[in-house]
C-alpha cells in the first residue's frame, strides 16, 4: 500500500489541531505513522501551518499521495510548486537558478498576500472594537442622562412638596391669626 500524507487529529472537542503525517494507507487516521511533517491549526486567522518543507517535497517526489486537504495545504505552502519546478530541472527544461528564482518570486508574493490578509484582519478587529466602544459610550451617556433626569424629577417633586407644605403652613398660620 502506498504511503499517504494526511492529517492526524488532536486537540479538544470543537478545538481541532492537526499533525501532518506520512502514514501507510492502511493505518487508522490517528494511528501509526511513518514520519511527522508538521502541524496545522485551522482556528487561527489565517490558519497556522508549520511544515518541514524539504521532507514534504521529498515525500511527494517519492510518490506519497496527499489527501485532498493536505494537497491544498501543500499547495498553499508551495511544496507542490517546488516539486513541479524540480521536475522541470530534472528534465532539463529549466536550470536550477531559474527554478529557484521563480520559486522565490512566488514565495515573496505569497508572503505579501498573507501579510495583507493579517493586517486587514487586525484592522477589522480594531475597527470593530472601536465601534463597540463608541456605541457603549453613547449608551452609557444616554443612561446617565436618563438617571439625571429621574433624579431632577425627584428633586423637583420634593421641592414642590416642601413649597406646598410651606404655603399650607403659612395659610394655617394666617387662618389661626385671623
């Protein structure tokens, strides 16, 4: 049975964390494996992928079949592109320097794209926090104004009651004198 490059699930319930492993195709998902190539954490934004690049290229070159998810991860990290360029070098279509230049160019573009996604996510989070804080301040001001209005109404009612008592007291005093 050929070797498979696949994910091995770890982590708690609803908090997946994966190891990228090379295993025999007959081995169970979380069972015995030949070599651990890296880790994959889908909970971060963007997903965190740590992989031993050289070993992954070597396994793919030697015929290990990645699963669909691992294939997309390897493509994202450039392992499949590196293998493709290496095949071109072996066939004599391009030189090693040209292959390295193409791969480095792709890698720089990919890193710039990832950095822009991270900065955009940070800006969105910052703007969301800022808008929530402003909405909370506005709500607190409205609550404070409502409380102040209630207190003023209570004070006005007490002053009116005192004034009514004083006028009633003065009227009783005038009636008593008369």
